[in-house]
């Protein structure tokens, strides 16, 4: 059981910053295939809230789960780990 108040945090790369106060974050993870036992990359895109519009394409960020902010946004940008060059 998950502790009350603990929110999911994932790290990903920004793929789009064209919207106002919203960025699209690509999160990659590696999973083991059940039958072939080979590691496979899986990815998901999340729309995240960026209040200050400070994130740019290519930045590595940590996003945190939050209450629904719009139809698509369920995450907030909590920290910029690495700026794009």
C-alpha cells in the first residue's frame, strides 16, 4: 500500500514547449520481456505544468504527480536536473 501523501516522481526529457505553461515530457523505462527475458525500452509522454515557462526542449526534468490541472495535465515540473546545451 502506498503511503498517504507520497506522489509518483519520474525523470524525463522535454520534447515540446510550444504551449503556454505546459511542457510535454518523454519518460523512458526499461522492462524485462516476460517470454524472451530481454530488456526492452518503453516510453510514455506526459503533459506537465511549468508555471514559469523556464523549461526548454532537451532539458532533463523531474515531474511530480498532482491533482488534475486540465484535461491532459496530471503532473508538475518539480525540478530541472540538466539544461539542454
